[in-house]
């Protein structure tokens, strides 16, 4: 974990880093309280599809966790995302395709996306790499003074759940996770995904949008139902995939505070 | 609203009162901050079936709202409940019948309760009287110094929703409500209940138990779906009718704080 840049703003120190995983350098950001001493919980934040590690909702959540709870927060660019985009035109086409699926999504069509064999292969590989990178990050954090003892939490919806759910399911060091905007539908590797959901054990807050253009209500309920954790809560709000109410951020903060405690400054 | 008794404990003043509605005296409790001055929001708390105005979860919620937010809270004995029980043996039989429905409830049988014509008539009359009494209470509160300007909120699950949902639906002075543990099923007056749900406009927090022995998941989802309010959120947790996790009390507090604001002490 090589820190390459550091800035501080209103009590929050932000450090860019590169994490070596196999032969690749994965760019990330670590947020901590300015002049932090003592120990603190860390929340890993997984961004959504076509987004990147510094997208506004990721930064807003990170700063809130630092300022309100004294936590550390950390984000990575997912495989093929952010600074890891190798073909900007293809990335832009993906972004537009996602936007048009959201714009065109209506009841009947929801959750019916078909994947070409290439798309399915890319999705599966991205998930596998993403899981491996999060695990490497927790390994690294375990030697960062003040963060090394955890506890660790995870937050990620949509693609952040596609990658994060299997990660959390395999990673006993994650003590609590916020997932959502995902369902049990015709996703590539769907059987493995469902199996991972059933194997989950930490407390889960599952956020779902009632009118999500990308999936049916039934698929979201089926995923919540499959989650194996004894403590799990589903929050359902009206509105589409990108219309989650801001007050759910308060619920996320309360959830992490309950399970990860507060910083020992 | 005649106050008949007053005690204070750890910052909370509790006053018993009797509210005259038509020819009946309805017993209630008002909780306020000790030595309260200034103005404050008030939350009306409707207890569950076979319970009464001073059942532990009602008192706990009232004290929390007073201590954490500086609110007032008020509860009434529902028609035929608490101090208004006229036939203690029949009330005890009802309580035992409810307990055995909860104990014996399993997937297939959920929501299939059949009502005799007498039970259906009693349910409908209780709802009508309960709604009238809450409305009379808000009329009264509107002349209690410090509470007179509201805003007013409502909390009630199970029977607290059976009575409270139609009440809130008809009462524009209620600015936000917590409902739950109820569904669109074969309840007496079900059509009116659904109509009232569709007519709701204030923000609603709808609490539901995923393994509720008294109703199906589908009936709860159908009720959430029917709620007409633009802002509505459903919280789903595993467990039975009386197993709602205590952390939902934090969510209730955050919900009221968001919509009713804080006291002006």
C-alpha cells in the first residue's frame, strides 16, 4: 500500500494509494480524521458500475464516517473502472447503456437483461478480481497503525453488492455490511451469488428501491430472503435505481455505529 | 382533558388524564419533560391488541421521545382495553387467543384468521371509536400550552395500525406516522382500510416482521405498496410478531426527529 498523495480538508485527511494485487496496481483512497491518533473502525466502500472510487456518494459517505464517527474509510477503483479504464470509448458506451437501461426500465422489462457470453465472462472475471482485491486490501489494512485491529465494515450497492456480497461472504474480518440495489435474477454466476448470500453471517443492512428499473421487486425480496445472517434488515423506498433517499445515509451511519462502535481517539 | 394524577421520574413528568369523548371517559397518559417550558412536538402512541396505555414498549418509547428529543408523548387506552375492560374474563380469553395464534402461526396458516360476524362487528366498532377518540385528543392538545401548535406524530403497530392508519389518513394535523405489523388481508372493513392507506399523505415509516405469525409477507408488502404517501419506507426484519428488534426504536426516533424537528425549550 504505497501512499502517493495526501491532502486535508475540514478535518478529513485523504490519501491516494496504490495497492499491488498480483501484477496489477489498484488505485485507492484512504480517508482518516486529520492528525488521527488512537484506533478506529474502517469501512470499505465499493462504488457502483461505471463509477469510480471518488464518485460523489462514495466521498460523501467516507467524509461522514470520518467526521461523525471518527472512522477510517477506504475505496478502490473496481476492475475496469476509474483510473483502470483502458478503453475510454468502451467505458463511455457502458455508461450510456446503463443509463438507457435505467431510463427505459419499466415494470415488465425489469430484470430481463440478457447477457452475451462475452458480457457474462467479463462480469464473472470482474467479480473474481474485485473480491481478491478487497481481500488484499484488508490484509494491508491489518498492518496500518490505528486501523490494524479493525473492526472492518463494508458498504456497496448495485455493482458494489455484485462484488461485495461474495467478498463479505468469504471474509470473516468484515463485521457488518450494507448491501443493496441487487437481486436474485439472471445475473452471470447467479448460483454462486445466491450461495454466497446464504453463507453470509455478519449483520446486513439491505437497501432496496421499490421501482428499481434494473430489477424486479421479487428478485430483491428473494435476495434479502436468501441472506443467511441472523441479523438482517431490509429498507425499501419508492423510486428508481439512482433515487435512494438521502436519509438512508443516516440509517447507514446508525448501522455502522451499532456494529463497529466508535473510534478510540 | 382532566388531569387526575402527576408524577415525575428522571426528568419525565407523567400525567394521567381522562378525555371525554361523547359520553365516555377515555383514560390516557401524557408524558412531558419535567418543568417543561417552551413548545414541543407531540407523538400519539397507540398500543397493540389486548395491551394498554402503559404497556412497557409504549412507556419506553414515550420516555425516549421525552428524554432524547424533548417531545411530549401521549397514549390512550383503546376501546375495550386497559382501564376500559368491562369483562376481565373475556379480555383474558382474547389475550390467550392472540397468544395461541402467535404460538401456532406457521407459513400456511398465516393471515387466514376467520372472523365471526360478532368479531367483525366488534373490530369495526372499535376502529371507529378509536379514530374518533384520537381525533378528540388532538382537538384537546391544540389547547394545551406548549403542545398546541404541534407538530403531531403518530406511532402504532398491529392494532395500533388497525386504528391508527384510518385515523392518520383522515387527520391532516398528523405530520408523520410510524405504522406496521399489519397487512392487507381478510380483516373486517378491509376495503375501507385499503382505501385509507391509499389516501395517506404524510411520511410513513412502515415496520414489518418477515416471519409474522399473524399475516403473510405478501399482505404486508401489499399494504406498504398501497400507502399513498410520497415518502414511505418499509423496514423488514426476520422474526415473529412480537420480535421486532430493539434497534428499530432508534429508527423511529430518527424518523420523528427528521419530520417533527426538535423541541424549542
